[in-house]
């Protein structure tokens, strides 16, 4: 990468990004972001890590519900999300970095799983597949809790943490499809996620979302805040938001 392109990457990323990642991680992310071609739908890379984990890096044009769609695609191909970091650049791109469980099997089996993800994601980004419908049609209750020792969940929405964003903190028992359900719920309230950090420790998930509502404004209406909190509590309680 030339120095000019590297400077472009540094200029487009939010300040918080650089205090959250190591130089090596930033270099990996930059290669993906700067490899995105205008005619391509997205750019991505996979890096296997020690301990049975992998890093999935994605860059694409930022659109409504993108975070939910990508999380849904990972769930649909049975790739378990352990953590994620999501950023919106100043140029309208989204950089999404997922820490996932490496798919089981031989190298050829893993290659097939990653190829399935790429194919599905491409169709979802093109609007050819509704990932929510795809998950429901699988006949598997992906929205049910699986934590062996359930612990109290917590949802907190605050406007005193950031001058620019409403900050939503969620602590919950981990289960398949949880991140998809959380992000889909936020999208259903017309909230745009600008920065997000999700992590899993044992069977507990801690998610933080920096969001804005319509007009790129913070969510300050007490009734709307209460509705969002109520739906998120239903989600972390094991219910799929909006399910019949």
C-alpha cells in the first residue's frame, strides 16, 4: 500500500477506532478497506487465529440494517459470533470485524463454509435474499437461549456518555442469533449504528452500540427510549423481536 492510500485510511476512520486496535490489526483492516473496488459489492478477508478462533473482516458501502444482515448471514451458515467491532467511516463505508468460532472440519470443509458465507452475503447485499426469512425458514429456533447457567440480563440506554451518540449497553446470556436479533431490533426503530463493540466471555455477551436516530440525532424522547428498552429486554430474554 502506498503512503497516500494509507493516509486516506487514517483520515476516513473515526478516532475511537485507533485506540481500540493494535497496529497489526489496523494494518489487516486497512488492506481490506483499501482493496474495495467501486464495482464490487464488498471486500473481505479471513484470518485463522489460535484457540479455534477466526477473524472475519468486511468492508462495504454502509446501508441501513447492514450490521443485522451480516450477523444474520454468519448465523445462517452456522458460524458462531464471539465478538465484533463495527465502524462507519467518514466516506460512507462500513468496516465490520468479527471474531468467530472457526468452522469445524478439514481445511476444505472450512473453505466451503466461508464460500457459502460470501455467496449468501453477496445476495443479501444485492437485495435478492431476505436474511430474516432465511433464518426463519430453517426450522431451527435460533432465538432461544442456550446458556447453561442463565444470569440476569441488563439493557441500559444513556445519553450522558457521548455528546454525539445515544449509547446502548446490553449484557445477556449468549445464544445463536442474539447479535442479529439485537441489531435488527435497533434497525426496526430507525437507529443507525455508527460504532459497536461486542464481546463474549464464557456464556455472557456484552454489547455496546453508539447510535443515532432519524436526522442523525440522539434518541432523547422518553417514550421511544422506553419502547426500545422493552423490545431489547424481550430479545435478551430469549424472545425474537417481532415474532408472532
